[in-house]
């Protein structure tokens, strides 16, 4: 027997995993960007900026998913 609470918990777990994976990915990217900037600031300045913009875009998409979540949950 699947209760409403079970459904809600499994959905919340899936969402948490997704957000955690995004955070891990962003953290990894920020480390790479940081290391490349240290190794050769002049040559990698543009590359680092591109990484930062990509990180910002990913954060925005994650925030958008957060805002959409209640709508998705309600339909389920």
C-alpha cells in the first residue's frame, strides 16, 4: 500500500538528489575555473569568465526548477 506520505517523500528525495548533483557539478566547475585562473591568469581570464557565466546560468536554471516544483508536485 502506497500512502500519500510515501509518494511525497520519494518525490522530495528525487528532487533533493537532483539539486545535490547540480551543486556538486557547480562546485567542481568553480574549482576548475579557480585553478585555471591561478595557473595562468592572462591566458585563462576569458575561459574563467565563460565558466562563471555558465555557473550563473546553471544556478538560474536550478532556481527556476525550484520555483516550478510546487506546480509539478500538485499535478502528480
